[in-house]
C-alpha cells in the first residue's frame, strides 16, 4: 500500500499551528538564547568519568600500570574541555534566567556565588574552567569513597562472588557513582548539569537520588529499583537500603502567597549503620533515624526513632483457601 501524497499537503499548515504555540506557551522553549548544556555531552562526560573511576572495566582493555597514566591523562584532558564548555553554558543560562525572572516579577532561581552580579557579557567559559578544574581535582577523593561503597556491597550481599561482579553489574553502585559526581558539582554550585546526570542515572537504574542528598561512605543500595532519596536527605556511614525505599518529604511549606518555600530541610536524616528494608517510607525533614536501627519492610514512618531501634509492622494474617473440601488453616507470616 502506497502513501497518499495529498495528505502530506496538510503538513505545512500543521507546522504553522505548532510554531504558533511557541508564542502562546513561551515557558517551554529555549529559542533565540545562548546554548544550553548538551545532554549528549554530559552523558559522554559521565562515561569518561566512570572510565577513570573504574579503569579496565569499561571501554579500554589491556590497561596496566605502565600505560594507564596516558589513558587517564587523555580522558582528563578531554573532560577539562567538555566540562569547561558545559559548565560555562550552565552558568550563563542561570544568569540569563535570573534576569528574565526578575524582569517578569517572578522569583529568580538561586544564583551561584561565582556569577552573582555578572552580566551576560561576562567570561563564563573562564568561570566554567575554574569549576571544572576544582571538580576534577577531587576525583581521587571520590574514588576512595567509591571503594568503600563497593566493599559495602560485597559485605552486605551473600549473592555476590567478587568485587568485579559489583562493578560490572550492580545498579546500586551505578547510581551511587553518578550521585557522588553529581553531588560534587552540586556543592560547587554548578546549575543544571548535576540534575541532568542524576536523571540519566535514574533512567538507567530506576534509582532516583537528588544531587543535593548528602551520603556517607560504605553506602549500599541492594537491588535498588524504586529507591527515592530527596534533596535534603542526610545519610550517615554504613547505611543499607533495599528496593522501593523512599526517603521523602511529608508536605511542602508555602509562603503567604502560596508559593513553595525552597531551601528548607524536607527530607529525613539517617544516622550510621541503619538498615531500611524494601518499600519502607520515611518522611519529613525533622525525622531522624537513630544509628544502628532497623526499619522493616512496608513501614510508613513520619517521626524520629532512637538509636538501636527496630521498627516493623505487626505480622499480617494470610488466609489461604484451596479447592479441597477439608478445612484450611489460617497462616501467619
């Protein structure tokens, strides 16, 4: 069956109708402005960073101590150029967005200290380079913390056989790796790019960690699908989460005009050596889970618990009915 060429005559009119919406709904296009950070370039930078953090596991094979310096040096040089450009674009955009919001009488976004008072004629690439260098300079520290995360996964999962298996296969480590990088950029007040990285990892792993969340060493997410960790969450060392855990907010505070208050502590604090089992929900900025506590599966928790506390639901009753005419028992689990 061939296509009807006559139907294609409708397409120019359709195109005009679509373009008309760019005037009517101007908040969801970015036309006539300086370039935004490139999603593909940011993703490529993440892949380069993983190659540096876990050499020999990713793209380049046959690495050894005799040639790894050249390989890493080449990656670092390329990342310097990529991040300089992308961070510069993000800084320029936030300045432009802040000015536009102010002119429209809207609340402007938070402006990083490095660009406060800057005009759009500022040298944003130079500012981006400074941030890129500071970020790259901290990669050795990131590797050291990730080493503890890999060990925590090995110590916490009897199904794993080798550390290599964790680095190759575990989505929890993938998500935490990107989070530690994104959190570092977040701490450096780089706009947009940390969220782009976090959502890329979220799409790959099903684990949603806001770049603002503070997470200690020896952190392990087992299985991982459906885990949500909010922006103002604080997690100590040697914490273990299972799939479906939500560390979220109870509600959102608003000002007198009904606008959301941003920058407040909305998500819980999890102290050291806490285990939170599958599908548990812990909510609220004032909620603190004391160290060495255990939160059982499916628990809904909106208040703090003391250290060394175990919180579980009462055992539900499971009724099973079969085809047999004989009486069936009630089973409890």
